[in-house]
């Protein structure tokens, strides 16, 4: 094996060429930085509708259910983006794909903030949703192809935690813009601020983000084999199975991810409006509750991501899902009853406090995300890692974050705290499905695997 330059297209690669040796320390830091920033701004875009849900409904003179419907459509659009941008990332490279999807959803955040017609606004969110579909597959492919196998779970949880960090940052930005400019103009200014930030990141990535060296190597190996008329196969490595078992594993991995999304979006979608409308908290106190819940979620991501390096991806995910079932169960049994009693005037401030603490506790119930990003990206081989990862993640997100909240709201008869409590179903589904996915902890990422 020889390497002229870790980032060069002319690099000569052999099978031993792995993520551990593919980058210089500086290149690895730059890739990780853009991966973190990419996850952060994708989450900011994704959550643009949840925090100001009531404000959007008032501005466009539609119901809250209509805005939840836009969240659903946006999530379903990301499935298309997951396949398209995943294919693009495997075909043309991680860097140009990263630049493209970041540019698109930056532009349409700004444009969406200017819309006064609801139908046109929905179109901007569909386009932005397609672009968002590119983020996970490419970002985690970049990360897995540049990071050593030891501590990959911990660093993956830091990266995945940026999706929660983006939620927190979106809440802060929109809280400021809504407080300063009022309900109508406030969300529009917030959209504009976040859109401009995304555009700036797109330009920076075009200038400084290095292309994945392992992706270049995998493409070169494939081209060389095709030139020699050899059959291109994926070499099994570190127990990661191919063929029918790979297909089965990808199906169950999608189910795990769908369940965790259902749990998380029961909280993300309904908690802000639940606090402001059902409970009657003002913007300030409700933001504090959501912020504390978000911080608890980030901490749990790190704990379970680190744990996965020691006990494996499967066991760490199962442990987090058990906590999820318990967390949502406590909220369903005690929190819902406490809020109902307080609303009827028979509850004390202590009872109300129990309900709020239980609500924040549900944020810990989707800690499996701290493991899943790494697990998914390790599961697929390099030559179609972006496509496989993107497809798994965004099919799961389309169902779990798009369809499930709408389904839960219908089942709950419009009752927000019942709909939120139904997130426990997602944690239970993820717990069972994780039993059928091969563990990938310690897998060596190479040009061929």
C-alpha cells in the first residue's frame, strides 16, 4: 500500500487502507467539524416548524393540525432526498453533495420566511425536506470513513447529539425573534437567520471540506475491477453479513430507527404546543422546560454512545429503549393524570411539577439516537454507505417523525398529552427490532467495507 497524499484522487489503495490511516489528523478534524455543523444546521431546518407551530398557524390562518401536516409532508419528502442524495454521495462524492443540500435548504428557509400564501409555503418546505434527506447519509459516511474504530460510538453520539443541539439552537433563535418582533414577523425573521447561516456553511464547505479518501479508494477499486471484467462483490469483514442477511438486518435496523423517531417526535412535535396551549405556560417558562429536556437528551446520547463502545451497539440501544418505555410510561400514568387534575383546579403546584418533570424525562426516552448514527453507518460498505444510511434513516424518519405524530394525534382525538404519551409505542418497537440487527461495534472501515 502506498499513499501519495491522504486527500489525493491519485492515491494508490489496497484492501488494508482503512479509516485509521486515510487522513492526516488535521483532515480528520476538519471532516468532523463539518459533520458536526452539518448535523446541527440540518436539525435547525428540520425543527423550524415545531417550536413556532402556533405562530405559523395564526399567520396562515390554519389549524395546528395543518402545520403538523406540513411537518409530515416535509418528513416524507426527506425520504426522496435520502435516496437521491445518498445515491449522489456515492456516485459523485461526499463533498459536492454536502454543499448542494446545504445550499438548497438554506435558500428555501429564506424563501419560506417570505411566503404569505400557505400553499406556496408548503412547497418551500417540501423542497427543503428533499434537501434535508441528503444530510444523514453523507454526514455519517464522512464521519465513519475518517474516524478510527475505537471510540467511534462516543464520537458518533457527539455528532448525533448535534441534532438535539440544533433543536435547542432553533428554540433559542426563534424565542429571541418571536420575543423581539412578535408572533407574525418573529418566525419569519427566525427562518431568515437560520437560512443565511446554512448558506454560509455551504460556501465554507465548498472551500475547505476535503473529499472522503475512502470513497475515492472504493470508486477506484470498483473501476479497476470493472476494467478487468471482474465481478464486484462486497467482502465480509468483522462479522458484518451480506446478501439476504444484510437485507434482513437493514429492514430491522430501519424498524429500530423508526421506533426511536416515533418516540422523539412525540416529544418534539407536541411538547412545545402542549406546554403553551394545554398547560397554559407562557413562552419563557415553556422554553426553559424544553431546554432542560433537550439538555437531558444530549447527555443521554453521550452516555449510551460511549456505552456502545464497551457493550456493543445492540445492547446499548436496547438499554436506552427500556428507559424509553419506562419514561413514557411514567408520563402516561402520572404526568397525564397530574396535568388533568391541575387543569380541573384540583391539583397543587407540586402535582403540576411532577407533570413537568415527567415531560422532560421523556426526552431521555430516545437516547438510542446516540448509538444509531454510528450503527447505521458501520452497517453498510463504503461504496454505497451514503445511500444505505440515507435510505434507512429517512424512511424511518418519514414514518416515525412524519406519519406517527399525525397518527398519534388522531388516535388521541386531538388531545396533545395523550398523543405525546403514545411515543412509548415507538420505544417498544425499537426495543424488539434491535434484537434482529447484527452488532457492528469495532468494525474496521476500509475501502471495501
